[in-house]
C-alpha cells in the first residue's frame, strides 16, 4: 500500500463512519470550491455510526499492517475530518487540488518511522516535515503535531500549512460563517460553489421556461448536512440566481420524485424509499430552495444492506 494514498483512503473511510474544529477551519485553503466535514466522534456514538464501524471491521491485511505499524486506527483515533478542493467535483477525474485535514490522535514518531521504512522521501516546508511519498506519488503528508494531519496535493498542503501559521483566518467571513453554522447543526456537512461541475453530463427534465435543461447552471451554491440519532435528519439548501429558477428547480425535484414512485411498483425497497420521500419538505423561498427529510435510523440501515448477493440499493 502506498503510504499517502493509503492514508487518504483510511481517513475518508473513517469519515464515512462530512461543531467544526477552529484549528481545522483555519487551515482550509482560501478559494476552495468544495468543502465537506465529518464529526467522526459524534457519529461513532450513534447507532448508525456503530453500524458503519461494523462494516469497516474487515480483515484487510493492509489496514491491519498500517494500524500495527503506526498505532493509528482511523476507526477509533479520528475525531474530525475536513476535505477541501479547488474543484466543486473533487471525485471526478480532473478533480483539481484537494487536501484532507484531520484531527485525532497521531503517534508522530511511529508514523514517521513507517513512512521512511515504506520508501517515502522527506522535505521541509515552513518548519513542518513533509513526507513526499515515492517517486510515483503526487501526494504529500504532514503531521504538524500529535493531533493534526494534513494530506493531499502539494500546493494545497502548502496552503494549509501557511494558513495554520497565519495570524488570523484566511477564509472569507461569509464562507467561514456558513461552515461554522453547518458544523454547529450537523454531524456531517458540505458546501460547494457550483452544482454544474458535480452534475455535468446529467440532463434535467424538460419543463419549459427556467427549467429547460440548464437549471444546474443557475445554482450559485449548495449547502447540506446530516445529523445522526434515532431519526437521521438530512438537509440541502440551494441558492439559485432568481426566484423563478428556485421555483423551477422545485418542480424538477417533484417531477423526479413522481417518476421514482411510478418506477418503484415492482421493487419493494424502492417503493419504501419513494414513500419516505413523499414526506420530504420541499420549499422555495425567494432565491433559495430548501429540502429536508427525516429518516428512521433502522430504515437507513435497511437501505444500506445488500438487497441480495452482490447487489446494493445505493
């Protein structure tokens, strides 16, 4: 397992187990088009979080070797994770620059020894030791202290280190306030500056007027969050360019929900999901479209379980 790539995968896996830590917030590179955060410590205390952890308890040899060598088990030692990207669609092929910021418990000396033994090269940036990986690796890893880890594209790792050492916040006040609000309300959250990049290649239904297939281009930003508990709360807010676009997007969502109901008649699970979505609150107020839904925790677990061998709902 390549050190940097493997650590990134482990951190993200634990995060799936996006209030935000101010120490991590100050490290988000300015101008990031996509930011997501996860309070792993909060989620792990929920029933659903325990369900996710159970799914991660595999006999993966690489993970076991990593945990044994470094003393870091992301399923137990990670408390918070933030992912920031210069692209609004960080998982696409041309994803731009991305950095993963993590808070947790890190045995710095053991991780350093593991990195060097794995063939990683080292350098220094602004007084912080950087592990640059092997020659074929494009990622950097830095552990500034025993509670903080930074990994990702070199340019964004540099920006994160610079921001950490800056005298004040580098994010603009509006973005910082939005992230703080989302972090206070949800266990996992995200915001992006563009829906078009995420949904490129997906054609909206033809509804005429503002909904003529170009609606995604009229979305200025999207925020969302999930709060775990006996009932899992899911929320998404889209800021549209006009009230007409917000109303048209609401029509698109209703249309898609109707299509799902029509196509779910012969699929029990899909029918259950369609009935659940009927309870979703959908409201266009001015230029904002807001969607919220409450899902019983046991129902969410049911949706995530394989419907049959080799098949999953999501």
